[in-house]
């Protein structure tokens, strides 16, 4: 089980490397990249809105309850802002997009694989990496940070709403502590993470699609596996970013 | 034109091809028949470079394709076209885009010339004006015809057909058979068909080979195969149950 996981990670890394080489060779079509950006980014806005709004709301609620026991309820904004920007929004957005977009990528490419469309691409002198993987990869790595930035805004609005209108924190004090303790680096850290999560989602999704075998059952298995591997890898990557990169420890 | 010499291929320890030998002449319709699972599709995929043989040689116009690099295959594939078993049309595109796909990527034709070529190819397969139809709107027979139009669009030297009549009703099978013969005559390309449809094999084939247990056990003109004394060939041709 663990050796299979490591083997798959190796294969995914090789696919990612080939994709990066294709990017630097100037392969890929802008029209298709833009189409994928719409699929990954614009079409994910509703689900990201809901997820991040409620994440912000529930974090504000529980933070306030915890802090008010120590008489520090006014500090809710500072903790919520930092936690949302550095951890919760990038990770939640990554996992939600892994479920929505990563699954769709695997299902689409997997169906193409089992219906011989990938073979047809080869016979028409078209490399599936530059034609299928590259646009999805570029779309994911650029749209994940955009969605995360958007999610930061929505999550903080949700947190503000709960803290100020439900828990009756003074809005001026809430904002004062939020701006005092939330540093641009915190937001930037979240965006770097989101960038890497985008790469993970696209690479895993495309790899699982291209390695799909069997018919409809194979596509189903590959899709499930894609979401599971992406989600686990996102959590591992989040830990690695948090532990290794010194600037993520600032503040 | 195409020569296959002592071709071997195995999967996970299971030997599928055990020394296949074939010689396909220019302009002929060469048909490989055999029961399901004997390795017909594996043979075809090796011949078009979608799989690499374990052993043996594949020669095209005297050029050895065994161990050819991807760049060399790209060059050869300009002369090859494949019609897949389930058509393998790109369902995110319409009919016209499917037929134009190879033209856009493998030729330097202008947009207008591509449109004209697509129109002509669709007309040749009896699908005039179908350019804007979605793939999901087409019947199995129509999809096969679009796949043939996509194949002939590049004026290939060889067209490979993988079970072209599978899943079609008898009338549509006959139509596709006639279309294959028509394409062979009109564009003068060589055709290589793998099938277990005997009506297709005996109607279209100029040479028929029987693949059994990973080897070619009989090759000849349709009449020779029909009258073969080989018990395995006779059993297959006459449809005698196990």
C-alpha cells in the first residue's frame, strides 16, 4: 500500500516534469488554457464562496468562545485572519477543488483513455501531455491562488459577520486587531501553498486519468483514487510548507 | 509495403503474440481474422507504434520501425491513419472539428482549405453537411463514418481498421464494408483490417490471414481461406462451436 503510493508519487512527479518541459518548449494552446482557466476558476466560485464563508464563520464563532473565556474575545479578528490566510483557506480551497476539478480531470481523461481517444491523439501526432495535461496544469496553478485570494476575502467577511453581528465584538476593535496582526506575508504564504496545491491537483488528476484501465468501473476507481491522493498530498504538502519554509513561520 | 517479421509481445508474463509474420502489398486490403482475445488489436497497435514489441521487426517501405524514436514515428504516422474499434472521436468537438483535427496539426493548410477538405471527406463517407453535429448526436454507424472521414482527410498511404463493424447492425456493417472498399479504390491507399466479421473479411479482403494462439496459421486469398483444410480455420470460418 505505502510502496504503491510512493511509486505513484514518483510517476506523478515524472509527468509533472514532462509537463514543465512542455511549458518551457512553448507547447500548449492559449485557447485551451483559457477554457481550462474558466473551468477551474470561474466555475468553482460558488463552491469556494460557500466553503470559505462558512469556514470563516465557524472559526470566528469558536475562536470568540475560546478567547472570551480568557477575557480576550476582542482578539478574535487577529487569530481568525492569520489562520484563514495561512492555513484554512488555501487547504480548504485545495481540497474542494481536488474534489470538483481534480475528479473532473481524471474522469474526462480516463474516459478518453478507455475509449481510445488518447491512442487516437498519438496517431494524429498529438502528444497528450501538451494537448491535455499542460492546459489543465497551467489553469490549476494560476487559478488556485486566485480562488484562494477570493476565499480569503469571503472567509474574512464571514468571520466579521459572526464576530460583529452575532457575538457582538466591537467592529472597530475587530478590524484594528485584524490589521495589526495579519501581515502581507501570511496572505502570500497562503498563495504559495495554493500554487503548489494547484500543481498537485492537476498532476494527480491527469496522471490518474492517463493511467486508467478497464471501462466505466476503471474510470470510477481512478476518479476516487485521484481525489484521495490529491487530498492527502495537499495535507502533506501543507505540513512541509509550514515546517520547512522559514517565512511561513513568521508571525 | 509493410512487413512484420517474427513479432512477439507479452503482457504481465502472458505471451500474446508468438512470432507473427505478415507481408502487406501496396494497394491491397489485408484482413486479419481470428477469435476474440487472440491478439489482433495488439498486433495492430504494434504496427502503428502505440505499443512496442518485445521482439521482431516491423518494416514500412523497407524502413525498420522497430525501436524507432517518437520523432521517427511522427514522420511515419503522417502516412498512417487508424480507425479505432469504438471510433475514438473526440466528444468535446463537433464532427467538423474531429475531421479537421489532424489537418490542423499535421499540415500547413489554410483554414479555408481545411474547411474544403473536411467537406469533401464528409461527402465521401455520405455525411454531407454534418460538420456542426455533436458526436453524441450520431449513431454508431455515423460515428464510424466520421472516423473514416478523419482517417482519409490526411490522404494516408495505409489505413488501419480495428474491428470496423463491431456493434453495428448487419445493414450498417455492409455499408461500412462497402465504404472501406470505396475508400481503398478512390484514394488508392492500402488497407489493413482486423476483424472477426467474416462477411467483412470475405467481401472486402484481397488477402486474409488467420491469427490463432499468437501466430498466423493461414494466409491467402479469400477463396483459399474459405477452402482451407486447416481444422482451426475451418472451425472459425464455419462458426462451429467449441
